[in-house]
């Protein structure tokens, strides 16, 4: 239903930026006329559940509600301060956030694009810790060894783990993605790179 033009946690962890719009096909075929609600959920793998957020069945915290069809809104651009909402962490630092965008539909869409699920789900990661880990591992590319050039094992391992996280999220295997994030990329992660050059077995 919805395209996320921007979905990110600011570098200082103080805000979540959400910029989204209704898909053109949805509006043109009059399946939906407005973005209705936005919910944000910070969770770990043990708490994750699927479903459609509502006041009766909440998944996270409602941070936006248009609530009227008198002046329909096809786009939304908001900056979420976690301190303004009960139920959100005090900071988004080192967090993975799920953003659910509910659309008010006039009827159930049937589209060949496969883009008609409601709510639309987006995932935002605090990338600061991940970037810092990447920069520590990238030093392996210039590390001198007594046996010449070696494969940067820690760097390679980290890239594979990061791509596994992205693949899990892109394929909507969210529970597995949360598990990867908690295990490998949270502040409690204990990933350790190899320190030897492995040139003598």
C-alpha cells in the first residue's frame, strides 16, 4: 500500500524520521484514499508478533492518526520523538524499530504488483554501532602479516552476517531478522574477529 521514501533513526538516536506515500496504483484505482495511522514498535525476538495494529489490538505505540476522510492525506512526513510517547524507549540508540502504516481502504485491493498488504511494514535500524563495527573490521584490509596477503576473515564474516540480516528483513522473515540483530549487532553483541593470519593452517 505504502512506499517508504525515508525511514531512519537519526545519528544521535533522538528521533525516528518517517516519510511515506500511498502507492500511485492504489490511489488511481480508488482502493484507498488516505494514510490513516502509524504505529512504532521497538521489540526483541521473544516479543515479536504479526498482525494489524489497532487500539483494540495494539502493536507498539500509535505516533500518528489522521482520523478523517474530509481532507485525505496521501503522504506523511513526521519526526518521532520517543520522549513524547508512553511505551517507546527513551532513546532509539541501538534499537531496531518496526513501523506499521495503516491505510484507510475503500475495498480490498487486487493488484498484480503484490503491493497491497495493509498495514505496510518498514524497519529502521540505528546504524551507528554497525558502522563503528564495520570500521574496526575494515582495518584487516591493511593489516600487515608475516605471510603476505590474507583473507580478512573478521571483515568477511561481518559482511555475511549483515547481509543475512538485510535478507531476512527484505524477505519479511522479521522474527529471524530480530534474532540476528539481537545476537550480532546490538550493544550486547560479542562478535570477535580472528587475530591470526591463518597462513599455516
